C-alpha cells in the first residue's frame, strides 16, 4: 500500500509542477488591460489591451498593415495605431487583443501585433475533464487491487488456481 | 500458455505505466506550451491533443472487447473474459471522455455543443452499446459462464453493427441537409503532429496499463468471491458431515 | 457395455468449484442412484450429463459419444426429467407430447400416444390444457414423454417427488423397462424405500466428491 | 429435412399458444393504439406537419410495439423451464432460432397490418398508389427488427431487469433499420419518385441478410453452452 501511495505521490507532484509551468506560461498572455484601466493608470512597456473596435473609426489600409481606429470598452475609448503584418480579422465591432506600447504624450496606443481573443477556458476544461477522471479511476483501481491481494492472502484457504 | 504470457506481461506492467506517465506529461507540455496555436483555430486546437487520442483509444478498446470475446468463445478462458470486461469498462470511460472533449472543442470552433455529424452519432451509439454491455454484465451475475457468454455475443453483434450504423447515419445526414460546417479533421502540420503523436502513444500505453490493472482487479475479485464461497461450503458441510 | 462413462469431470462456476474430478461408469442394464445433501452438486452433474451445462474440465461419454463434441448424438440418446416440467401451459397434453417429441425427431401415431397416456393413467385428460394439471399429473405426462421417446440413457432428478404410490409404481416399472431394454438410468433421490426396489448401484455425492457403495449398505451408510 | 420440420413445429407451437392466450397480440395492439393516441395529442396534427412527422411516428410506434412482442417471445419459454428442454433437445439450435424469428416476424407484421389503417384514418393519408412499396418496407424492416430482436430476446430473458434491458440493448443496434424504414416510408408517403429512396431498400436488405446470418450463428451460444 505504501508503495502505491509513493508512486502516486511522485506522479501527482510531477503533474502539479507541469500545471504550474503551464499556468506561468499563459499568465503573461492571459493578462489584458481594458481601455478604461489604461487611461486611469497608464503602464509602461509592452502589454496587451483588449477591447472592441468602435464602429466607424477604422481608417487606413488593412492590406498594407497600417491602420488606425478607436478601441472601446463600457466606459472609455483610446486611439490605436497599428503597424505590422496585414491583420487577418480586423473588422469593426469585433473584440480584439492588441499588443504594443502606450504613448502617454500622444495618448495613442502603438500596436505591433493582433492576438486572437483566446479561449483558454475551453482548453483548460478539456484537459482537466480528461485527466482528472482517468486519474481518479486509475488510482481507485490500483488501490483496490492492493486491497484485494491483501484480502485473498488473509483468507485461510488460499491456494493458487492452477 | 496464455497465462504464462500474461504473467510475463504483468511483470513489465510498471514500465508500461511509467512510459504512459512520461509520454502524457511530455505530450501535455508540448501540446500546451511548446507547440504554436493553429492558424485557423487558434488556441483551441490544443484540445485536439487529448480528444483525438481519446477517440482512437476508445475504438481500440472496443476492438479489444471484440477480439477478446471471440477468443473467449473459442477457448473459454476466464482471464480473457476478465480482460473483455475490463476493456469494455475502459472503453466506456474513454468514449465518454472523447464525447465530452469533442463537445468542448465544438463550442468555440463551430459555436455549438453538438452536431449530428455521422462520427459523433456513431460515437454516441458506441457509448450506448458499451453502456448496455456493462449493464448486461451487472445484471447477470448468478452464473459467471453465462454472463461471459452473453456479453461476448452482445459485443460481437455490436462490433459488426457499428460500421453499418456509421454508414447509415452518414447517408441519412447527406440526404437531409448538406453539413453547414465541415467537421472533417484539421489539416495537421508538422508542428502539431509531434505532440499529437506523443500524446497518442501516451494514451495507448495508458490504456494498456489500465487494462492490465483492471483485468487483474476483476480476476482477483472473482478469486476472492470463490474463496468466500468455498469457506461457506466447508462450514455447511462440516455441520452435516457423513458418517461411514 | 458401458452406457455412461464419466472421467475426471469438474465444474467450476467462475472460480468456485462445484464438482471435483468426478469419475463414474454406469454399464447398460444398470440403475445408479445418487444420494447427497442439498447443494452437493447432484443437479449440476445431471445438467452436465443432459448437455445443459458445459463441464469445466474432464469428459463424459454416452454410448461412446463424447458429451461435449458430439452433443447432437448424445441428445438423441439421453432423456432428462428435471424439476421443471417442460410443459407449455397453453397446449393440451397431447399437443405437448407431439411438440416435445417432434423436436427429438419422433412423430408418434395417435394410438401410441393414447397407449402412453393410458399407461401413466392420465388418458382421459389428453385434451385438457396442462395449466389445469396437478403437479403429479405433470410428472406423469413427463413420464409419458419418456415412454414414447424410449431413451437409451434416462436421467431422473428426484423422480418420486409429488408422485403418489401408483405413480411411483409406474415410474419404477418404467425404470425396470429401460434397464431391460439395455438402457441405463441415473437418478438423484432422497427416497430410500422406493429407490431400493430398482437401483443396483448407489453412490453419495458430497462437496463435489463421489463415493460408491453396494446397495445392501444403503440403510447404514447414507446418513446426511 | 428435420431442420425444416423443427422450424415448422416451433412456429406451429407459437401460433397455437398465441391463438389460445392472445396475450402477445392483444398487448401489442393496445400498446400501439395508445402510442398513436398519445402522439396525436402531443403534436397538434394539421395536415402538413403530419406528413413530415408521420413516418417517424409510425416507426416509433411499430418499434415499441415490436419490443413488447419480442419481450414476451422467450418469456413464455421460461415458464416450466421449457427453454431448458429446447436447449437439450436434439433439434438444431439454428432451427429453433429461425422458428422463433418467424413467429415474431408474423406477430409484428400482423400488428403493423392492423395498425397502419388506423394511421391512414387518423391522419387522413392517401397511400393507394404506394401501398406495395410500403408493404415491402414493412416486410424488410420487420425482418430486420425480428432478426436482431429474437436474438436479444433470448439474451435478455434470463437476466434481471429484462423489461428494461431488451430496449436498451436492442434499440441502438437497430438504428440503421429505423433510419432506413423512416426515410423510405417518408418518401412513399410524400409521393416522391422511387429512385430517390431506393437506396434505403438496399440498406435494409443488407442489414437483414447480415444479421439473420450472424444471429443464426450466435443463437447457439445463447441457448447452448
């Protein structure tokens, strides 16, 4: 029984380490700022802003990869200048995540990349719903095998079946 | 002979389990961190790394049940029957998980939890057949030989039926409305293939390991029941002993 | 000539052993009576010999035919009168006889059926549905079936239960007749008085193990 | 020839028994009648909607009616251990299967033939031209249901919760039959050209053939040891 618990302990430990790695990996990508947060407390360096492209503000040449528009949330709006590879799915009234820097003097967000609005919730739930049931099932089976072995050994009339 | 082979395999059970654990941990690392998101599907393509191997393993499990059933009817070996029972239980688990992960994948990709795609329907029916198989076995425990025989017959009928069901559902769907969304698999580029392969190997090893553990579990369970029965008989007989 | 030979027959349910390496020979013109406590495995043995249950190991031969591989031949030769009456309640006595015998490949004539029914003394009830029969009458109808089928090996599971004195006399007469016809009879029973009249071999089955004893030890030997 | 004879005797026995007791047919018919009534209350059946749904309703009613009949089929053998006698009689087990299947097929078909006019009356159908096509559909689909159903009836009759287990095991297996029967019935009722739904006849034929043979072989394992 102890051996079983030790083996499973090691495995669970590894799984926890892996999941922490995964969480750390995605934390940077998951964190986004909304336009109203940006106006209240401007951040420095490269970061991610999520919002909706305001209707009627999209200007510039989408084919060339140089556009300007306003990004809004419930409360505030910011101006965004995008220079980068031609954006595939930049349309009005679409929720996007822009990666870039905040120019506090010009009050413009200079973006160089558009990221997809990610659905990590789906991915995470799929992995958890797969591995947790399998793990629980396997653990209970392994445990029961050990218990049964003990029960058979304890019964006096034990003789191996030929 | 088969018992000796199985005993040999059981000796390496730990290695299979360890291999499964290593493959699954590496596969998860590669799938969630190292591999890039898909061009069309984005991040949700990562669900594929669990969904597709789960579905394959479920089919493998049912194949094991089918082959084992034929073998059992031929040789009448208790151990083979226990293996069929174990594989059916695992197949049930894997089919259920494949359906759940498929549903989770379908929501962000096609904006629906369920679609009447032939493959999905066939899998749902496979799920029902396996459920029926397991129910049959739990309701028929008085005579173990009959339980195994009936279950084997059911497994064989179901396995033969499955392609016909798939085929008929496919016809039925194409007749009614051409599928608005393509449910064919994504074209898999090389970067996605590596985690998928490793996960696939991992899940197959995991299935092999779980099959061994569960077969052993069912075998030991039967052995314990027999032992208890023998103890009871001896008590019964010692009370009504013959006197020469 | 050995009518029924059992060699090292074992039966396990799952891993639970009911019959343990049982061996027995019954020559033709012999009636073997099998005693034993409840749950000793008597009915299991009967069911194996009637090809209703497959033995886990060992074999048995009936008139030289293997009981597992040549089932069809064995089934032609053996008749098993079990606890269940094997009668359809909605059919009358004659229809029941006709159907059951037809499955054995026998088509008896009307007069044969009448004679058989008369012999077991249920002649007047030939056209009555068997659902209205008493247990003893059903048993007699089963006997009529055996009379018409003329089996070479007769397996009887507690033949005397629910029969009256005359019924038992008919049963014993039929057993004698089977023996005279070069047949063999194996019966399980708890009724020593009536068994003594026909059986010339006896044995006791205990926890799956068989011990034989001569008939004159019947009253002293069998206590269970 | 004893093979054919055994089949005939099995069918004879089932028909005589049924004639005396009328248990199976009466329960099948009344159950189906109730199913039809419940359906017509559940959906408000104006003329157009009825056309679309009707094929499905007909076959759901027939399938459940069939299950009632199939469930009773081997239950009668269980009384007085008659099943045991069938097992130890020298008659070939395949013959017993075919006899039982024929009897079930006849009962189901009879129920369908009685019920279908009720559908015609209740839902104002006009099927004079397609009646032969529909009859062939009924024959083929009922054969498929009876082929698998008889095997599963024997399979479930000796286990606990048999009333539940028969539909639970049978219905997933006969999905191809149900799809094909519904589609071709719908085609015939809507007066579509035969070529449009003739493919379903092939499916029914193939299914019947495969599962009659498979069940014929496997039945020996159910009844025999």
